[in-house]
């Protein structure tokens, strides 16, 4: 009888089970049993840097420092932002539901929910939550916000 070189799913499962139960060198004899590396998508590769940018953006807004915001969003008019910050006692910013919509490694489009709680120097606290799409650009090893689409 000629051995069948093609194994069905049950046979592969049995071989994997044997390997897991202690016959570790089976994976060396059967290369197909070794776990193949999962290729990382561009979006997955960019996500840690993008999440870092969003955390820096949130912290910069909360600091009420227009220059700090300008470092992560260079296109923002810092003078106008500084004037707006003068009227604020506190600003809390939470960014979640982050989704990388597209990236080529140099630019990216990201969707996220931005929730802001503003406490003005005069008046009452206001909270708003909106889903935004941001256009980002890589500068060196980090990302910056280029613009908001909505």
C-alpha cells in the first residue's frame, strides 16, 4: 500500500495533539505543524504609534497648553487655541473606539470617539462626545494630526 502524502484535517489535528502532549520533536519532523508567523498588516503595525499620538493629544488638550497641542497637531492656530484655553478651568478628554481605517505607513486615516468634558471659569460643566475621522502623518518615529475630516 502506498502512503497517502496528503493528510486530512483529522490527521493534522491528531498530529497536533500528539505534539502538544509531549512529542515536541514531531514539529521538527513535520514542518507543516510549526506555527507559521502571522504577517502584520500595515494598520496593525501603525496602531501602537497612533494610539500613542492620541494619548499625547488628549494629554496636551488637558494641560490647556496650546504649544503642547501644536506639537501633536501642527496645523492648529495656537493663538486661537490659547485664547480659548484662558476661559477654561479644566478640560478632560477621553479618546476611545479607535479604528485605523487606512494607512500606507506614512499617512493614516483613523476613526475614534472623542469625549470632552469642559469646565469653564464661568458657567457650568459641559460634556460632548463625537466620532471623528482624523488624517495623520508620520514624522520621524511618531505621528502627528494633519486634519479632522468630521
